[in-house]
């Protein structure tokens, strides 16, 4: 008798099973369509649904999603008092959830109840003042309804909380949209008083410039400079103010002020990368609006800084020393050609000597010419 | 109905018949005319027969010409008919596509020509743009670049981005606002807004009214006025349409993709399929060897 316990010749694979299952599956289960014929049936249907929803939220009280489904279903049935009561229950459960607040206001707005929506936003914003989303939505709603005084009120309330910079900018942009530039200026002032950072000063100055009030812009930047004049590190931070000031004055074709600003900045700043940038800006400025001597001195100054850097890196590179010496000798020759005072000549000669002395002081490590 | 050959022949036959009758009529006329003309000149007599014959030839020639004209016009009609039928068949989308292809081909040709000649097409094109146009273009590109970052950083950032995008849809109603402002600042009506001749002679508001209006317009955080604005119906319409727009956008957020069947069914239901896709996304790079050996059937 053949053994019946041996395995079959051809085994089935898991892929085969899965594929067959996929091919032979039933259609997806769909909810049977219920037709509601009259008011009684409608009431019954609603009652059943309400029971179902209440069960769900009773079981999972913290699950906001279920609550929101319940509330939105009531709203879709145009039962607004019930929907509102459900929303209030959710707020009782978790009043700090932004989702609930936004859903609630959306429900009111879809039902064209504008004042209730505004009241809700008022509550939300009083409860969660650090959530920017709610403020933005509130402000947007007011503006969409063309209620500009309302917009102002909301923004003023928001600014009392001293929010981030973007919020201040939103307020200013709003005033600009309605051509209230004086008020925008006042808002900038308040912003500065809250957050006196260099970039805020610069923004204000640019705003005044674009507005055409250059005297105000100058005043702003001067106040900024006075504010930052006192300490060294602050001056470092305030480089943007210097460059902004200089740029503005150059646009207005006043050439002495930027020069003074640049000189002041270069004197007080330590030799950092940003200082080099400022020096580059200064040279550009001088190239455009210069007198001969000042241009030369700035160019020379820049070159000197460069050489100093290179020399400090590698003191043995004789080429650099030679170019350095050439630079100084060049200036000397220039002076002699131009005809200058003896003092200046002496000073330049002194500098040339200094360079040579320093070059010679670099002793080679060994007796060979090449290492 | 397009002209068929038989109908055309009928037409031609009819016309020929017409023309022949016309020829005959004119011939008769001519004969009459010549008989009338005999008074005027006797020399025309032998010539009059000739003229009658010539007119016959002339008439024949004229008829030939008319025939030619008719044939040509019917051919032209046919051609335009064919053209129209083909045009109606091309959909707008195809037409747009062909248009684009044509333009692309043209630009490519221009570029090729310019390269042969050794010119720079870009520079030549840039001559056409004014400075303002160029500035506006660059500003637009910069704004696009700034807005392109759609990764989620944090809630405040997302909220602000959404606010700025929505601001594009607001059109500030400066007219109404300026009217309010006029009343608030006590200016004569018409300083800030357009002069409205239909409105009656409105007197400037009293100082008390002006004060109230100013307080109303420029509100502070501590203003006690609340809930006094009654938005118009169209304002509420705007709000509702904005909400509907948002719902539409949310619906279109994840595009439906065609489920190209991979062939390898490793799931038992839809949920399982999506889960397998997710797992594959994260772990495929680590399990490459394992999967390869599965395929082979043996480990290496």
C-alpha cells in the first residue's frame, strides 16, 4: 500500500496562497444604504447615531477625534445648538487643544454665524495667547470681514504679549496696506522699545527711507548708533547699522557722513572677518566718491592688512616681504613726485625701514638656501 | 450636404443652359442692335456679321471663364470644408500641445542658428527687457524661492506661511476705509476718496462725532468697544467661500495614484498593503541582501 503520509510532489507556496486569496476575495463591505422617508424616521436615525456617538466618546473621553466627528455630524444635520454643546463638552475635556478651537470656529463660520465665531476667537486667544495660529486666524477673519478697527484691536492686544518679530511685521504690513504709514512708524517705535536689536533698527530705517522721510531715517540710525556706542561687543554686533547708515547717506549723496561712520567703525572694531568686509565696503565707497589721498590711504590700508595676515601666517615667504617693501617704497616715490611735507616723507621712509628690519629679522633655520 | 458629382453636373448643365440662352438672347439683341445701327454706318454691315460671330466667340470664351471660376470656387469651398472638419476634431488640449511644440522647435532653431553664427541668444533676448521688467522678474523669482520651502518646521512657521498666502486673496477696500477715515479725521468728504456727485451736500461732522469716529477707527488694546461691526452679506460670502476653498485643497492634498500591480502580492488587505509599502520604504536599504537570497532560494 502506498504511504499516505509522504509529502505531495508539488508543494504550494505562500505567494500562491496570497495571490489566490487576493483573486477570490469578496467585494469590500459597504454600509447598507438607509433611506429616510419622513420626519419620524429621521428622528429615529438621528437618535441611533447619537447613541452610537455618545457610546464612543464615553469610552474614549480623551480622544478628540471622536468628539470632533460627533460635533461635526451634528453641525451637518443643522442642529447647531447640539453641536455647540458637544464642542463645549470637548473644551471641558481639553481646552488647550488648538484643533478643537479651530474646528469650532470653522463650524460657526460655515453656518454663517460670524459674531459667535469672533467670540470664540476672543476666548481662544485669551486662553492660549502664545499660540500664534489662533492670532493669525483671528486677524485674518477680521480683515476678511473688512472690520479694520477690529483688526487693530486684535493686533494691539497681541502686541501687548510681545510676540516674535514676524507678528510685529504682520501688524506693520497691515497698516501699510491701508496706507497708514504714520501708524506703521509708531508701531516700529514700539517694536524697538520691546526688542532693540540692530536688524530691527535697520528695518525701521529702510522703511522710513522707502517712505521718503529721509530725515526720520537719519534720526533713527543716529539713535541706533548712540544706543550701541557704549560697549565694545555691542559695536561689533552693530556692524549692520554702520553699513546701512553709510549706504543710505551715499544714496542721498552726502559724502562726509559715511566717511566719518566708516572711520569710526574701523577704529573701534577688532580685526575680524566682518571688519574686512566693512573695509571693503569703505574702499568701494571711496573709489566711487573719493579724493585722491583718501582713496590711496584706504587702498594702502587694506593692502597692509592683507600683507600683515599673510606674513603672520608664513613669515618665511620672502616674496610677500618683497611686495610689502615695494608697496611702501611705491608710496614714498609717489609722495616725492607729488611734493609733500617733510613730515610725511619722513613717516613713509620710516615705514619702509621698518618693513626691511622686520624682514631681515626672519632668520632662516639652517645654513642651506633651500630646505 | 457636400456637392456630389451628379449634382455638380446638374449645376453645370443648368448653367450652360442658362448661358446658352443668355448667349442667344444677347445674339438676338445684337441682331436687333445691328439692324438699328444700319442707319449709322453702312461699312459696319459686313463687319456686323463678323461682330456677331466675334461676340459669339467672346461669349464662348466668357462662358469658359465662368466655368473655370465656378470650378475653382467649388474646389476652394471643398478645401475649406475639409479644413474646418479637421479643426473641429483636434481638441483644445491637442492644439495647445502642438502650439507648444511648434514654439519649442522655433526657439531651438533660433538657438542653433545663433550658435552657428557665434552669437549669444540669451544676451540678444535680454536687450528686449526693460530694467523695471527685469527687477520685477527677479523679485518674483526670489519670492518663489522663499515660498518653495514646504517642509514642516514648526507650528508657528506653518501658521505664518499660511497667513501670508491667504493674504494674497484679500483685496483691501480702500474706498470704504478712506470714507471712514475722513469722518474720523474731520476732513471734508472727498479729500481722501473720489468725489461723489450723487451724494448730497454732506456737512463735516461735529467735533464730538469726529472724536467718536476717531476712537472707533483707531482702537487700542484697552478699547472697550466690542462686537459692534455688522459685516455685509458679501463679506460673509467671502468668508464661506474661503472655507470651502480650504476644504477643496485639503481634499486634493494626496493625489490618487494608479495602483500599478507589482505582481508580488505580499498582503491580505489594503491596510496590509499600505503597511508593507511603509516598511519597504524604511527597511529596503538594509534588507537588500536578505531579499536577494530569498529570491535565489539559498543564502550565499
